[in-house]
C-alpha cells in the first residue's frame, strides 16, 4: 500500500519499496496537493506557488513533466496510456485520490478525532500510536512556503491538542507520575496554553504534590500577566482555589493510592473537544482572558451546588454554526477562517 509522509521530511513508500519523489519542485507539487487534502488545485495556483509568484513562460510545461514523473512513481504498475488513479487530472488542475490511511497527517487527524471520544485506555493507545508518526515539523521541507503554512499551522495545533489529550489519558488511567513530565514539557514548549498548566497542576496534585501544583498555577498566572496582560481563565482560578481548600466539588474522581483528589476523569483539553470528550461542545477552560463561564465539567446551579455541564458556552449557537460552516468550506476550497474582536467579547 502506498504511504506518504509529511509529518517531518516528505517521503513515500509502497509496500516497503522507497518511492522516488524527484527534484525539489516536483516534491513541492506533491506536498502542495497533499496540503489540499484531496481537493482540486488549479494549474495556475500550483505554478504560482511552486515558482513563488514568478513562474517562467514554460512553467506549465514543466508542471506537466513533474506530474507525469510523479504518476510513474506513485503508480509504477499502471499500464501505459491508462488513466491515473492517484494523481488525477480534474479541471482546472490536479488532485490526489488517496485513502484516508495513505497520508500520515490524515491518519493522525483521524486518530485524534477518535481519541476525543474514546475511553481512557483506548485513547491512550490511539494517541501513543499517532504521536509516534511525527518525525519532525509538518511539511518540514516547505515550512517557509506560503501555501504550506496554513496546513502546517493546523496540524501543529492538532499536535498540541493530541499531546494534551495524551496527558489527560495518563491521568484518567491512573498514571499521574507519567503525566507530570509530559505536562512539564507541554508548559515549557507552549507556556501561553493554559491547558498545559492545568494538566500539570492536576498531575502534581494527583501525585500528592500540593505545593508544586500551587506553584505551577501561580507560575501560569505570572506568565499570562507578563506576556498577555490578562488574568488566568476560570478553570485555573477554580483549580487553585480547590487545591488550597482541599475541595473535591469541582473534581470528578480520585486517584487510588493518593490522599489528594484529582480531576482524572474526563480531563479533556480545550482545543477541539468539550469537557465530556464530545467535539461539538466548545470548552471554556482554555482562553484565559476574561472568559465567561465556569471550570471545565462544572456548572453551579441556582442553589450553589455543582452539577455536570451540558452546555458551557451559551448564547452563541448561530455564530458557532457560521464558523463551523466557514471552516468546512475552507478545508474544501483552501483558506483560513478569521475570528476577530476584543478579548472577552
């Protein structure tokens, strides 16, 4: 089976046989089509991207040569003069027709999607496999190219989510000692992502390290104020209060063998999934700049008692549907979705 790698340097193999992908520009053509995720890319867009806005007069002829070479490499057993089935011609350009498992980035996204709603042990196994596919930055050979940047950025965000989900899975499967160093690495690499700090504090608390958990939460507050000028989000503030008071009302489980309660059940990251693991319920725990709402998984009822959240982000159904529709269109047609406005609005 043909397998193509873009999570690191571009490469391909077919049943263990290394596939020759050719010259740098020829490789760029393949990578650009992979970044389109099966969509059709016009000849004009390909030539403009590959020659960085200044295609020569015979750029189209060169492109046809690159496509022909790639077709021979990707389908070595295809009989002469028969239509290609992998790199196909579709007006006004070309597209890749590959199975979802053929590209490591596509497999990675599918595994993360499954992990969001899987039980903890399954999620842990799925994420361990998926994270192992990363051999370097996404589209490593083409990180400076404008056409690769949006897809690389999207995959990097998905990678951050996957690593947070993996730490949560360690907590949910009673492995807090393994979760601590993984969460420390998250915080070191992305100090402005509140979810990393939250998971680190939870893991430390689950190990009985209350002082370290408090130090992490206060370190998060300091970084956010110094770098962004904003206070921690409600999830971090509530967690700090719970650790100080020894309260379990905002937590949903205990770590066996530890006297310290920890939120090791349904600990879901703020990117791409709700607090109960469902991807269609946005999480309010990851923003941190005067966000409304309560900590992930906790809503206070009229009598002050906590209850399980069903919809933490309310009053924005129309806007969320509009963003989701725009995101789907951007994935099909290319582009990005931009949400603007003052912090807290």
